[in-house]
C-alpha cells in the first residue's frame, strides 16, 4: 500500500495560523498583565483581578442606575404629594368660603325663620344661643344662633317671653318654671309621657342624664334625678 504524501504547503499554512493565534492571545495577555513572559505562563491572579474589576465596575453601574431610579421615583412622589396638598388646600378654602356664605345667608333668613316657629322651639333656640352650644342642640341644625343670639332675644321680647338667664346658662330648673323656660334651660327631652285628667295635662319629661321633670298644665311642679 502506498503511503499518502503529506502536503507541505498545508502544513505550513496551518502552522502560520496557529502561530498568529498564539501571538494574538499572548499579546492580549501581555497587555492586561495576565501573561508573565518571564515566567513563561499565565498569571492566574492577574486574570482574577481583572474579572473582579469588571464585576465591580458592573455592580457600580447597576447601583448608579438604581440610585437614579430611586431619585426619580422620590421626585415623582414629592410632586404627587405637593399636588395633593395643594388640591386639599384649595378644597378647604372653597369649603370655608361656601360655609361663610351659607352662614351669612342664614343670618339674613334667621329673623323670618324665628317668626315661624312655636314658643317651645323658640325657647330651645334661646338656650342654645345663650349658652353658645353647637347647632346639634338646636331645633334646626341648619341654623346657628350662637353667633348672633340677639336675634333670638329680640324675637322672645317681641312675644313677651322672659327668661332667667343665669338659670338658662347653668341649665338649672325650678318649680314654677314654664315648659318654655324649662326647654331653654334643659333643651329638648328624649321623650315625654303625657297624662290627661280632669285637672288638665300632666307631662313627665325624660332627659338623657336620668333627669325627670314633671309639669302640670305647662308649669314645672317637681323633678327627680
């Protein structure tokens, strides 16, 4: 059998390619210090340091990007909070303005309103106004007379209804008071128990603090607490 001839040209070409590749790799290693030409090999520590440097650089870039995103997020949150605070402030200003306008309108309407209510309701409003209580204690919670009690006082005088202001302010009751005066001092009872007989109308007025006031024909005759 004939031995195949070796193509010397192919061997030379391959040798040239391998030599060029080796020179390229060795040149890169020499450039970054991972190849120690004097020692005749690669420096593993240099390669490790290079990889660690690249990793550190990548981590720094990621941290910088995260910090940038956090800063942008906080800026957006601050913007939204500022917008919300400004909106709430504007809503509060508008509400206060509306409330003031409503209160002014009530002042204008109050005299006419007071002339339409009965004496007992007027007496309740009188007590609320004199004591400066909240409108929830009033007959009509839409009207607040504590800021202008003179309107209620004027209407009470117009109807010739008198009060003991000291007792009204202190929420006191005494025998001989009219129901109207009692309402001015104590306000509206939670409920009433009426008894009608030949002598007239007897009423038990029950208040939330377990106070029971008894009237006979519109005059306070006794109470218990």
